C-alpha cells in the first residue's frame, strides 16, 4: 500500500495552532486555511483529517486549564485569600483570567510587583506553557526566568511575536479569542499602559 508524503513537523504544529479554539474545523477547511497562508504546503484533505485526529488529545488536555476562572472554583481548588485578592484585582483591571493564568498569579503574586508586570509575567508563562504542550517541547522556563529577573519580559514577548517559529502561535484563534488580539496588539496595550 502506498503511503502519502511525510508531513513536516512545522505543518503539524501549524495545524494544531489553527485548531486552537476551532476544533470543529474539518479537513477541507484546514487544507484551505493552510494553503491560503502557506502556498508552498500541499497535502490532501485526508492528511489534514489525520493531523486533526492526532492534535485533538493535546488540545483537550489544554482545555480545562484554559477555561475562565471564577470564584465558584474555590470550592474545588481553594486558594489563600491574598491570592484571591490579587486575582480579583487583575480581573477588575484586565478582564477574565483562565485557570492556568490564576495558577501563575498564585505563584507570582508576592514576587512580581505591579499589576501590569504581574499580568505580563502571567501571560508569558501561560503562553509558553501552552506553546510547549502543543509543540511537544520541554517546558523549560530558564529564558523567561532570566528576563523576569532582569525586568525585561516585554522584549522577550516582542521577540516571540516576531519570531517565525512562534508567530503562528500568537496569531492562533485561541489567543485572539481571549480578547488579546494578535501578539502585536497585546504588546502595544502594554506600551500604552506604561505611558499612563
């Protein structure tokens, strides 16, 4: 039996990013979206269906942590009151947070000072965690940790949104559906916050 051409890892990664928040996309739609943005990539509809089947378990494992957090969840997962205070303060200023982001707030709320810096740290670590899960990379935060210590997370974030390796992730629909727009828009909002 003849086999189709081998799928490059970066194609599989792009498909996973397209499926973020759009798990209902069918093989034909995935093919159309991929070829529209990447004319050099040509695979059959069946290949895209297979890629989707392989991607769904990874996406499903991310889903729970990427649901919106609310106070009612404290019954299942209690948090100290000072953490809850910081979560509510961030939610008041920036809108909803996901369960994953709340976990990062609980880790950083006494270490990172200032709401804008805390929000940026939470966002960077959350996004890196998701990116590593989707790409199969080890969740190593060494680079993030160095930039956090130097107070330089903005430049790292900017590097991510401009890098060909991670740009697709920041254009992924889940990122946009969080009300963050594309990475460039999100970073711009931090620049505007600095002026105030």
